[in-house]
C-alpha cells in the first residue's frame, strides 16, 4: 500500500507543494481522478473523510488520517518528516512563508479566479508582485542566503520552507517563463535557491513526471488563460 493519497486537480498549483514534499522525503503516493475529486468536494461534510470545501486533501494511510488546506497539509508533513526545526521561531517563520506563498497564489489568480486578468490590472499588479519577490529575498538574505548558497531560514539542509519557496517561484516561472527575468532582477538569491532545490534528484524527477502528466497547466481554467494572455502581450510588464 502507498504511504499517502493526494486528492488534487491535474495541475501544478497548490497540490504541487504537497507533491514536492512527498517527493523530497521519498514517500509513495497515488492521486485520485478528476471525477473522484468532484464527488468528494460535492459530498456532504458528514460524508467526507475531512470536512472541506475543496482540494488539496491528503490521506496518511499509516495513521488513517485525512487533512485538507495546503498550509495544514504542509505543516503536518513537515513536522512528521523532520523538515521543520524544533524551535518556536523557526516553526513560526515556516508557517509564515507558507501563508505568504498562499497569498501570492491567491493574488496571481485574482482571488481564486473571481476576476479575470486585464492588461490594466496586470500592469497595476507588477509593483505588488515585485514586492512579494523582495519579501522572500529579504527573508533569505537575513538568514545568509546568497545566489550561490544557503537556505531561506539559515538551515544546513533544505527544509519545508525551502521546498515551499522553490515550488512557489520555481514552478511559477517555469510554467510562466516570461516572469523569470522579473524574479532574477528582484530576488536573485531566491532565484538561486529555486535552481538549487529544483536540481535535487527528487525534485528533478517530480518536475519531469509532473510535466508529462499535467503539461504546461499551472492554475488552470479561464484565469490561467487570461493570465497568459496579458503576460504574452507585446511590451506588457513582466513579458520578455
């Protein structure tokens, strides 16, 4: 039997953070199909393994335990597999970075697809996106991170915070390559961290498999179509 089951859409968005951690710790997992996810999220809360509004949902078969919400899943996995330091400050900073990453995803999808991107909205969003990059950069710099070495919270080995950071910015700029120059300009140390974590064998294998399974899809649907349209407009901020 596999160690975990992940219920998430076939895209490299919030579920990719969970996949990155599972791959890093060498866990085995399977993923359910689209129809199963729809059925689970549509079921009455009393009939769900964990009452939830939508995926990701992770089931730990060793403990017969299910949990939803990206942040909760990541903290659960991080603490179970020793990817979060024991001290209170490091734990708080790890959770803070997970919440920051989730905020970036929320803003990049215009509040989970509540609105579509327009050229004017994308242009106005550039300073805020750049500030998010600088926030991650400054966090790492304060802990000794450089373009060539180090980890975002100053640890000796990559932890949950590094996997989250690399999945956020590395996956985003891989799926939306026009954003890579912006990241390099505003967060060069984070760019280096993304490249180093992405080069780990577990993450390289995951990236290849994810690209084969999910293609270029990032957040999916109409919101991704509108995002790609404004990024690819000639002379649009963030385009190359």
